[in-house]
């Protein structure tokens, strides 16, 4: 959860150099290979997996009521991964992250009223079990949004807690006789209050009064949350995305409302419990903060490979650098962020890069539907180390709806250009984003120059290379100043994969790159990428505007 505050695909232009342009002079890299990010430690399945974020309400309606549901999602699993590694017409993702599916009074589900029951509009427990079974049969994992920082004010726990100062569940939430006057920890200007009044006192809810924060300093709350985690892991899910993970335990106003030692201590406790129930389950932290703060949520790697706290953490700062860099034609900001990660992240942890999510303006809207920018963003995301997360619809260039609200970031998935968009036979719960005449799956599925085809090709190239999936990174791009390209080599064991992205709007000659090898096998090349030359230790190439070249070097 965030702090409260019509694509025209250009076909060949998406993949080709600008005709008639001559390459810029070669740009020498810095001292080669002096910045290295270690490969993720251990052998956990999620280290290099490609995750796909699904808002069930907006993905596929199976019964014509205009609301997406679990049976609808099951019917679309072959689009995401058909379970056959030999085919290339599926997207090829490894795992699904379902935004909240628990019972809730709201459309978004981030205010839960029952952690053991599925939202009625989405289906039943049996439907969720079938989803897990069908996903597993195709080689995909399923993680759930586990919203435990707060509940709905309608949750029976809070109703009980608010009923009396003597309630048995009074200390399941934080209460005061008077308003302590704490502002939201991210809100330095408007000083929005975080304490809300009921007849029996003031209670803490960092987001708003309808979502009171659970009190994790109460042992019974910690025990209940661990019981619920056990329940869902035993029901077949493969882990949890943890909402608002920075704000779990408050010890006072201001700095006491985020990133407290007590919060880190609980995540270690919770992570150990999850590992004891299902050793290969994954936890993904939403810690919307700067790199040094995010790095701390991995915890210690001394006894648990990849960290004893949260083994994946969304990389919000890197997302910002990628988008800013593509808009500015500068790969240097991404390079400098990779250096900052090296200097702050524990060695051997797995990153969780992404472009946008359900709380952000969609990428196609940020890029004003520029197909070449969208294509470059896909290339960068799917060649970085770690476990990349893809927001549903991003692969077809789905943009925002027409309003300035969160619903517009979560509009129905456009499967076709027909009425109902292939999403529903009824009236959709919310209007489609504009531009779905071209930003839909049917229009792009068989077009080799489409954004969807690009995502499929990049994901399948990644799945076919252990170095791209799980390898370390050696950076060639300078980490200071402006650089029109971003170049690195991904390595794992004997496999080396050279990746070069051109962030500029003109062809770029790049190299030499110091990689010892004698042959170059293309894994993904945009039209206009010239063959590697120069030989071992001095590889060179020319990359078209906003293009990418990926080679396995032997």
C-alpha cells in the first residue's frame, strides 16, 4: 500500500534503429569490471524468478458480473505459463502475486475483515486451491498479499477492541486516552493525523481511520498472524507479499513510526516461523524507501542465505532510476544506483526490481505511450539481477484510466478490442483504459514487433540462461555523469552474458568490453544491432536507438 498521497505500438520502430542515422563516436567505458554485484546465495526458487502481479478483480471475469474472479484467472493461466518450456507463445512467468483476495468491504481489499475467507466476488477457498494446483502443474508458484500492518475497522477484532477499555482484544490495537498528535511518517507538509477517535478512546491508524494498525507488541497478535500464515501455507500458497512492512511496530511519533528495531525483530521472528512451516516459501517486503533503508530489511546473511529477515524487497529507488534514465536518455543513473546497492545490500541477497505497480501511474502513461521507451524498459527490467516483478497489462502497454484515482491504475485487462474487452460479457466493474484498440493481447499476440512479443522473447531468453536468471553482475558503465548506454556482464559459473542497452535516441557505438571469450551467441538482438567485433577482452558493437543486445560469450 502506498502512503496516501491508448498505446500506439510502433511495430518496427519499437525494435529498429532510426533509419539514416549514423552511429555516435564510440564511448569508452570506465576501468572495466571494477564494480561487481554478487550472485544471489543459495538455491531458492525465487532468486531469479519472474513474478506477475495480478489484481484479480481486473484480470478475467468468468460469470458475467463484471468483476474478475479466481475461475477467470485459472482460465488464463496458459497465457501466463502453459507449463511447456518448449513453447514460446506464453509469457513464461514463474510466479503470481495476487493482490488481496481476503474478505474485505472495499474494491481493493487492503482493509481485511476476515483473513481466513476469500472475497465472495472472487470465488471460494476451493477456487483458490484449484488455482494453486493448476499453477503448480504449470511450474508456477503463487504468493498472496498478506496485509497485516492493519485491518479494516469492520474486522471483528477491532469491533471488539473498540467496544470497551476492558475488552479482551483492547491491546490488539493501540489506544490512548488523548490524541498524541503523530503525523504520518512520510507526510512532512500537511501533518495528517494518525490517531482517530472512538467513544472509548483514540486509536492509531497510520493510513486512515478505516484501517487501524494492529499492535504487534502484543504476543497474541504475533501468534495469530503466524497461525494465519501457517494456514495459508498449508493450503498451498508459496509465500506472501507483505504490505507496508516498514510501519509495523511504532514506538513513538516521527522516527518511531517507521523502520524501528522492533519492526525488524518481528520480521526475523516471522520469517523464521515461515521457514519452519515451508522452508522454500518466499516473503516479499514493500519497503517504499531509499536504498540504505531497504537494504536493512534483508537482515543478516550469516546463518540464512539471502537474509534472515525478508529475502526479497521491492527496489523502489531502482524503479525510479530506470524510468528517469529512459526519459532522459541516460543510463548513468541506473549504474550509480547499482553501485549504491553494492555498497549497502548484504552480499548474496536477491533484488526485486520492477517498473510500476498498483500504486503508481502506469508505465505507458508515464512514457506517453512511446513504444521505444516501453521496449527499452522491458529489456532493462528483464536483464537486471534478482526476481523481476511485472504488473499485469504492462506487457501490452496498458495505460492509466481517465481519472486521477487508484482505480485508474487498476483497470480491467484488455484481452481484445471487442466490447467487454474479452474481460467480461457484462459491464466491467470499472471502465477500460483508453487505447485498448492496440493495447490488447489479441492485437499483439502474433505481431513479432509488438511489446507483448518483446516481453515473451526477453522472458524466454532469461529462462534459457542461468547467468541471466541467477548470476552476478559486473558493470561497465560509469557510475558518475551521463552515459548514453548501460552495459554489464552477467556471470554464473562458466556462463557469461554480455548485455548492452542504448538509452539514447540515436545509434550508439559501445565498447570495448573486457570479457574473455572467443565466441558470441546472440540471445536477444534488436533490429540494427551490429555483430560483436574486437574479440576477447575488447568486444564492440553498435546498438540502435533505445535498443538492446544480449550475447552469451564463450
